[in-house]
C-alpha cells in the first residue's frame, strides 16, 4: 500500500500566494512509481504574458482564498509566471551543451509520464507518453483533496511520436515538425478553456484550464488541473509489458489517491482493493460512454486508453467534439488514421474493461493470462448493465422528467422506456441519402433529425393541442434538421407507424410520471416544458462553434485583459449550463473592468445574423421564438466598457446559433 504524503513540505503561510511555491516539479508518483516517467530539468521561459487565469478553479484548489476578487494583481501575476513559465532542458539541449543561467534553472526536475499510445510503433508503451507536457506537481486543497497540475507546451520530450518514428531528438520549437516540436498553440489553450468550462458547468468530469501563458507567435503554455490525471494508458503500459512490479506500484498509488481524495471508501486488503478498482472502472466507463453517446460528445476512446482519464473524465480537447445532432458517422482525421466514431466508443470502453479484468487478475495471481480468457468476465456484464441503465435514465432526463419521476418510471414502467428507446434511436441515427463525405477535420454523414429540437418542442405542442396526437407531417416538422433534403423526409408507412408509436409511448411515460408524483397532466407537461427548454437548449455549443468563438477572441484579444477572458469564459459557460436543477446567473463585472480601445472594425469581428432556413416550418418557427434562451443583460447600470464586453458575449451566442447543428 502506498501512503499519500501530503504534508512533507511545510507551508510558508506568511508569504502571499504561498501554495504556488509548492508546485515545483515534485510529485508523489515520482517516489511511488520510479519508472513511470522521464525526468527533465527545467528553466525559466522568458517573454511570456499571462493570457488567462481561472479564479474559480484556483479557489476550488485552495490556491487563493475563497473571497479573492476575480481581478489580477501584480503579486498574483508574478507568482503565476514564476510557477508556470518554464521550458524543459531536453536531450537536444544537453547534446548541444545549452548554457542555462543559474538564476533560470529550477531546483527540482519535472516528469513527463510514460503511457501507451497508438501513434507509436511500440505497442507496449516503451517509447510513448507526454510528448510536449510535464507534470508541475500537486496542490492540497482546503477540502483535503490532492490535485494534479500539468502543463502542455513546455518543450519537446523523448516520448513524442515524432522522436521515436524519426529516431532523433528535437529542439523545442523546431519548425520542421508540428506536434514533436514541444510547443502548444494559443488557440488550443483557449479552445480547451471554453470547452472544459462548459463541460464542468454540466458536471461532466473533465480536466480544466488553470492558466494560459501566451508567447509571441500565438504560442502558449496551457496549465491543466484535475484531482487525478492518470489515464488507463498509464496502467496498460505495464500490462502489455508484463511488468507486475510496476503495475502493482501504480495501482496501489492510484487506489490510495482515490481513497485519500474521498472518491472511494476505505477498503481493507489488497485483493479487495483491486476488485474495487475493476468494479469502479467498469461502472465509470459505462456511465461515461452512455452519457457521451446521449449528449453527442465525441472523445475518441480507443484500445490504448489514452484520450480519457481513469474515471471516464475528459482530457486533451484537441480531438474532442460536441455535436449538435447525432453525427454518428463522423471520424476525426489524425493524418495517419481515422478515429473511432461516437457509436464505437461503447465497444472501445468495453474492451478497456476487459483489459482491466486481465490487469486485475494479473495483480491478484501474479500470472498474466491471455486476454481471450476474459471475454466472459463478470465485469463485462456489469458494464453492459450499467450502460443500459444509463441509457434508460438519460432518455427520461432528456425528455425533461425530474429525478424523482425518473426513479418512479424506471421502477414500475421500465418496459415503456424500452419500447420508446428503439424508435427514438431509429430517428436519431437516420442519416441523409447524401452519404459520407469529407469535412475540414475528418469525414461525416448528415443527421436528418434533431431529437433535441423534438424533445424541447413536443411537450408545449401537446399542451397547445389539448394532448392530442400530432399529425405525421407536423411531427417531422418539429425534428427535421437543416441538413434534411426532401428525399430524406418521405412519409412512408413504416415512418408513419414509428411516429404514431413514439407519441404513444412518450405520452404513456409522461402519464405514468405524473401519476407517480400526484400531478395532473397540465402540471406534468408544464414542468416537462420548463425543464426540456433548458436541457435541450436551442443555443447549445458545438465543437465547430468553439473553434469559431476562439478565432473571434484571438482577433479581439489585444483589447482583452486576462480578467476579461476569465469573465467571458465563465459567463459563456453559464449560458451553456443545461441543468435545470441549478439556477445560474452571469457574473457581475468588476468596476475596474476596462477595455483599452474599441474592437477593430474588421471582418474578424463582423458577425452576420443567421439566415432563416428555407426548410423551417411555421409550426417550428412559432415555437422557437418563445423558447430561445438568451444571456442575462447583467446589472441595470453598467459602463460603456461593460456594455462592450457584454456585446462580445452576445456575438458568441450568435456564433453558437449559427453552428448549433454542426460537429
């Protein structure tokens, strides 16, 4: 068992922002699992400027006081830059005898962790891992949780695909190679910032951006944090190599961290701990993949377990997408290969569970059995059960049912859910006759129907019609997407029957929920309408919208301070909170909120209003006018500078509207 050492370094409390000084490269993994990383000395990287700091996350981590204003000050900015503006001294530097001024050299080495990665020739993780990232250390929060902190864009390591495919060490910033150069682009950092804050608002487990430091040439260091940044790929490396000692050390370390952070209960006995690890892994990945599938989140889960955290949380937003429709044919083009699709995430996650069944058996018996011995392991049945349960729950939640109503329906009327789900899935997965075609970052096929639109509009339409069944053409009008062509919308006998059965089971479920909660139908449908308007918000951000938003911000960034980027990201994330259980408000801008000059009147900031779709029906248009969700106007009295900042948020919402059905 590995004891978590969280009090080995005394805290110099008399110093302002003292906890930052403890983020110095040292990490408990270095002593717990000595062969899990490559150690790199580091030096100060000059010429940077703080582009963003996450006050909200810093408070949660205990780095700043809870009542600290969301305003940067010289002392805080100095300590952030001192802590995170670093670059490693890599193999190329040592070969070329790089001279580092003594005052720039950091006292402790930083680690680039080793893990399995499918881009590498080695399928055992002997050469792969953090190619342009290092782990900065840990932070002990006020609530006792230990947070991991890592930075991307801190230099080229020997673990990048380029270094191993080309059999050479690269100078940090080498323009001849992209990913292998060790640097990160500023747009990557801002995209991860806006995306991860939206995910965090909606309680999707995810790493979050703590800080972004920009450098000339639109380069940046992006600092990420999460209570445990280990991935399945960290474990699978030891499994593929048959390294029992390393695997045991890593598993014991991970289990102890989860217990320390109170994510898991106290568990006595090594084998019982390993069994719990497998059970929790199966449950977490079943829940995560069911949610990804139902919320249209593409996360590129694959056999190496690289692009996801051990608890099913999101990491590395470069290939993450959130679709507006169920674009289940979309595949990301990673130059040498296409990614998995959103529907394949379930099987890939199930395969990971099977690998972890083999892994845990290896830990318990000391013998590595063939993977084929675990094709019927109980953990796979558990995964399947949890996945199906998650899909049932998610459908009812997407309809707008309250948690108490969901529980009641699943307890007594689950067969109704199982009758509705296949029909819902049929419409959701219907693709246009156009077929598969190329897009800028991969391939896709157009989804014909928007089930989010249907679930948002249907309850209020039933109320308006006295709970009568909608005619098939009106039903189609509610859910047709802008991609749908006339040929895609043919009302044949089979489609009419599915529309009729959908409405039958939908209304039966609502009636059952109303009865369970002692509501009449009017009250039940009113509550359903209120909740579904938020859950299936018209202005829900997509991956492409994030790209366009960041592009606009980069053009306007000379006029934004780090405080303003923070507030813009927070306010935008609040507009994307689709949880009706929570009431969110946009933050009030501080009085010192200043913009040095007006935005440049160029095409980069010009946003046209979306054109009305010629396919939009009068039925749907009338409904949408009353359900479009807009940002709060904020305080009654605000300065011209504040109005200008609010206008940026309005422009961002417009971008979201224009790209609401995209990838």
